[in-house]
């Protein structure tokens, strides 16, 4: 036996064991530990070895059967016709080779017509209809036999229990994919997280888990859908002669087919279809992992026939994987503007979702515990669309012995201040405030940003450098910068230094809402800053506002009111504001319209619930134009409450406090009265 054969034999054995293991986890436990791309690679490698050394092929090699064993908790039924899988194309060349093989076999040079379909990433299912009535739903299983999950299939809302129209064969087996739309997946996981239940790593596992429920009532809650793509066993009737026409028939009979299905001519048109669907991928309501091309003409399909696992007349052209496996090399803790300490995964670089990823957010320590993440772990990374990369799971069997538990530091990695996590909060914060360079940096970046002071040319990188060189330390110190300081920095010339100083000069003339937003008070975003500016009219009035005054502002609740109050209680914040003013930062106060003489002068009002004749904001504007102050919450000082439909806690509170309540009708009548109409 050659040494090469011996090595190949050992490798094949290892691959088979690993693949069997993954199959078990995937099909039986609904809990795969590696991404599909990794599984595909193992299979691909095993096929390669077996092709090279055919003696290595064993009857039970995973390459010799279609899928994996069904679990024994449902009854196993044999498929009348096997449910085949599809060969994969990963590169454009693979697809061109496929088209070449098809034409060679058919001995024709003219181009072939293909039916092109998005490849849904769900669970393959066979659904039987007898005389138009659904009698059975079976999973694909190993392709030869699957599990009878009829009660569960019947809960899938878009599968008709009785076919529509006429002309369907007496016996009709329809095949397709059951999947969970992304929105339903997100909603399910959000709830599961809140309840402390197990979350699903992706929509396909959620669909699998939902279909394998022994209690169909549970399946019924999961918002599953089915999309059909072919027929299996047919008796007692005729079907049309092409894939595309069969799909149209299925649609007539009430079964969902994919609306993005297209009939095209030739391999180049297939590649165009592939590119077009890839562009639409992120905007679709469901996950797809590629497209499928099928020779459209059934007579040609028959002429082409099958190889053991798959038809010769179809191929799946896969998209680049959105999930990949890599190694977690370290976890760093980053400090944000408000001191929030966020763990960040440093990864061995991996190509996923079309880019190389080396960092992923881990959100907080709860997330690290939920994932049971250790440094050194192999992890599954998902990057879909423009969403930031996520760590979706750990591959436990790949954990090295020296894998380290991840602990949050006790003190800030940047300034050394204590890190504090308040009871009941998931976020831990550095207590250093503006003493902490990280928080200072973020505060300055926020202050300079477009929607705040809009200092052109002062990007994040430059702020980092200016802080590191100790040229600035607070937003106010920006205005002490001189051309020479900046020009001396690496990659900054005289010209860009002059431009920055000009931009700083220009930014000094600002508006009150921008200035308030730029201060970076917690929970005070752009919209709230505007509301505060309009309500109080000047920074002085805002600074002097009590919690009660603040809570009277529409949309300010007790939490934001508390943050605003404590911001203006910190001496260093007041110093920064004074300094900014002394450097010439200025704005115009907002003139407070005199309310004197208006019918609602001196009254504080609250609007809640849904109004039918106007929006809540329009009602508030109307009240303000009549001299009232529109507040966000009900207190003993509230003059009256306007309560629309579905009013909740504010109405209850008003009733408890004996505050006057108007429903919409009474309110509109009152408005007429106030206006003297
Ligand atoms: C999916 N998954 O969307 C097939 N598929 O056809 C489509 N799968 C298929 N076709 C024959 N659109 C076997 C599998």
C-alpha cells in the first residue's frame, strides 16, 4: 500500500467521523455546531479523496447517501420517489461546466432554456394531496425516508389543506421548502431572550426546531411559510411539460411559488440572474443561500437522468457564505462616550459575507455568558448585509484545553477608574467621566459631529491623535488649537491645518439645539435637544430647570429628566460650557412667544392615546398655539389631559389625581370655544 493511499485513508476516516457527527447534530438535534460552509468543505474534501482513490469508498460513507438519519420521535415513512439533493456550483466556472455537460449529454450546441429559482434556506418537505386534500407532510430525512410531521405541516398557514381550482391529479406530491421569514425569526428570538429561553442561531434552525415539535400547537405559533418548487409522485392526471409551467399550475392550485422565478436561455443569462438575485438578497423577507438552475423542458430532464445523489439537469449556484468559523483570539473592552464598557471580539481574520472580518461586538457580559464564550474558542461568525458581524455560537468540541474564561475588568482599561454596574442594568460603565481619555475622545467626536457643532475636517482619527498628543482634552480646548500645532502633525499640511482652524471659527456660530445636542447628555438625541431648546428658549433656563420642569416637556420622562439634571450639576460640565462661551461659541436664544392673553396661558396639558382627526403632535402644536405648555407626563400640576383611543397609564394617573380628562370629541368642542368660534 502506498504511503499516499495510507494517508488518504486516514484522512477519509477522520472526515467521515466528523461529517457523521455534524449530520447528527444538524438533523437529529437541530443544533449544528459548525456553519454550512465548513460542512460543505469537509464533504467536498471527502469526495475529492474518494474520487482519487475509489477503493476508499465504503457503502456507509456519507458521500453515498443523500442526507442523514431521521429522528425516532416521529413515524418514519418512505418516499415513493427519493427526494434528491442538488449538486453545488460555487464559482461561475462551475456553472459554465455544468451547462457544458448538459449540452454534451444532449448532443446539442444551441443554448438550453433554464428555469431559475432563488434557493431558499429552509427545510425540504414533501406534501401529499389525494383528490385535492392534504393527507400527509413528510420531511426529506435521508432522501429515501423522512419523518411524518403531518399535524405540524397542517399548521403552516400558507399550505392549502384543500387545493383550489381544478385539473389537479388525483394523487399529487408537492415538494418545497418550509422556512421562517426573518422578521418572525427576529421577533421570536427577542421574546426568547426576554424570557431567558434558548434562542435559535438562524432562521433555518428555527424552522427545523419548530417543525420537530411533538406538539403541533407550538408549531402553530411560529409563523412558518412554505414555498413550492417541484412535484414528486403524480398519478391520475397530467402535468404540463416544463418546470416553469408546473410551477404556474401549482400556483393556480393555491400553492405558493417564488415570485422571483424566471425562465432564461443559456448559461450567461443564468449568471446574470445569479448576480441580480445576489443584489436583492439582503432586502428579501427570507434567507436564501443561492439560486437553483433547472433544465426547463421535462423531456430533456428525462434524457439527462440522475447520478446517485442528484439530478443531472439541475444545479445550485451558492452565494458566498454569510456564516463562517474562526478563532476568538482575544476579548478587548472598549469604553464609549457615556462610559459604557463593551466587550469586543478580536478574531482570526475570516472572509464572510463578502468582507474580511477581524472584530465583532459582543454587546455585554450577559451575551458572553449566554454564548459560554472562552478565549481560544472556535466561533461561528455571521455577517449578513450591512449588519455588523455577530458571534452566533461557539463550537464546543473545538475548545482547546487552555481556553480562558472571559472576565470583565474591575477597572477601566483606559483610565483606571472603577467600573460600575448598577443592579438590574446589563451595561457596565467606567466611573471616570471626562477624566477618562476614552470618554473624552468620544465626547469630542460627538461634539464635532455633523449634527452637533459640524466642525468640518475634524474626523475621528484626528481627534484620536490630538488627544494622544495631549493637544486637546475637552471640547472647549479645541478652540485653543493653533495652525502650527496641527500643521506639525503627521499627514497634516499647512493648508489642511488652516482649513481646520477656519472650520472651528465657523462652528463657533451655532444654534441652541445643536449646542445642547453636542453636549452629549445621556438620552438627549437630536430630536430631544430641539424640543428642549424650543421649550426653554435659552441654555440658562434649561440649566436651572428642576426635574418637575423637565418632566413637563413633551416626550421627556423621569429617566431623561434625571440625566439632564445631573449633567448640569457636575461642576466640570459647567466649566466646559463657560469655557466654550469664553472662546466665542455663541447662538441665538429662541424667542419665547408671549403667551399672555392667550386662552390657555399658564396651563400645562398632556396628550395621550390615538386621535382620529389629527396626530398627537398636531394636537400639542394646537394647544401650544393657544398658549398652553405641552408636557410629557401627568402630575398634580396638569391642567387637563386629552385622551384618545387606547390611552393607558397616563389616563389612569389623571383619574387618580382627579385631573380633568377630555376625549377627542370634547377636546375639539373645547378648541372651538377657546378660539371663540
Ligand atoms: C430551494 N431550496 O429553494 C430545489 N430549492 O429542486 C429549489 N430546492 C430543488 N429547488 C430539486 N428552488 C431538488 C431541490
